[in-house]
């Protein structure tokens, strides 16, 4: 039995050793990055069981990714190697001020060839939650159909669906992103949009109005991520703003949203109230920003509790 199953592409991430435009960078650190595997690793580090479905190129990068994710304790038994397509790569451009930038090299990748027949209904049905993002359907038509089939399977097996819009406008147009993501979000039990995503998807920037639009679609719970400010959650019967945790210096913000999602779902798995689950999510997301890399900063439950002041830390 798994607590969570997720599916999507993971890439080799090349992180520069220095900040600034990539044309001036000569040395990189090889890491991994992918919203869904970031989430799965976060779930495992917080003490639960996660499975990841994907395709990788039958190349050294693909073998590296599989080894890394499996080494983190994520179940990778439903990951397939594609001998005819490569593993995707992306480069991060670090900035001391302003947002980090990313450059994708993922067109025609192995993961973009995911198909509905790659899914095992019993595997998805063994989980309590299916976690999806808006990235996977942007990769290709077959990926879009695969996500729709995963939703169909989850609903037939009474598996709750969490959905993070995770809009990537480098992968598709704003109009197509809005059309597909709103279609998929309407079928989820829980939706986790950011404020900027709310503006694109429903034309609103106020968390209360964003949440109201998704609740109007029939979504049971909406959690609007507000960055360092915290998050706002809403259902038909309750709503509340939960403040974030101040971080003195943000080192790398990429991956914080995936950590947030892992923290929130972990809270639900532990039987927390929505308020407590969102607070946990805020803490996990904040911790992730203090370490370079998409997954390297994902904390254990003990580390989160110390960070939140709920447990005393012992450094030596």
C-alpha cells in the first residue's frame, strides 16, 4: 500500500556554481528536478510512502535519475525506460536579485511519450492520494491523455486527487494552459494554485476570490500559495489565512511549491486539521528555499518540527 502516487517528468538539472548569465558560467553541479518527483521525495522524507510513474531515456542521465529517486525511498517500480527517446535536461540560471531562470531541453523526451497504457490501475488504486500537476499535460497530447486516464482510474478507485496547476508557459500558450488546467482542476478534490496562477486561470489576484472560483467548479478544498506571506485555504464551510515563516535569506526558491504540496498532503495523511496542514506546508516550503537544488532542501519531519519550534533541536 502506498500513501501517494504521482506521475510526471523528471530531468537532469544543471545548476551553475556561480550566479549570473549562463554565458559566463563554466562549471555546473549535476542534480535532478521534476515537480512530481520532488513532491514524492518530500512525502517520503516526511515519513510516508510514495510511488512515482514516469518514463526515462535508456541513457546515463535516465539511470542516474532512477537511482537517485529510488535511493530516496520512492517506489519506482512503474518507471519505464524508452530506448528511442532521451532523458530531458534543464539548466538553472541563478540570480542574487530577482527570480532564477530555467532553460528546458525536453522536447521529444522519453517522459513526453507517456501513454494511458503505461498506467497500472491497481497501482494507482493502492494509494490514498493521486498527485498531479499542470506540467505533465503540457508535454504532449499523449501525456494529456495519460493524466486524464489517471484521473479516471483514481475516481473509479475512490483515490483522492490533489492538483497543483504549476503553470509552465515555456511549454504551451497561456490560452491552452488555461483551458486544460481548468478542465483538470475541476475534477480534483484539492487544488493548490499560486496567486500568479490564479490571475492567469481565473482572472483574480486576491486569494479569497481565487479560492471562490475553484470552489465554484466543485473542488472540495482550495489552498492558495502566497509565497513568503503564507497561504489561504478555503472549503464550502471554512476558510483562513495562515502566515508564512520568515526566511532571512532565500537561496533558491525553485521547488518550494512542491515542498509545500508535500507538507500539506503529509498533514492530511497524519489527520491534521486543514489549518495545521497548511501551517506544516508553509514550513516545508520555507525550508526548501534555504538550500540550492530542487530536492536537497526537502526536510524530514523532525527537522520541520524543530523549525516550527515544536521540538527542541540538538545540534551536537
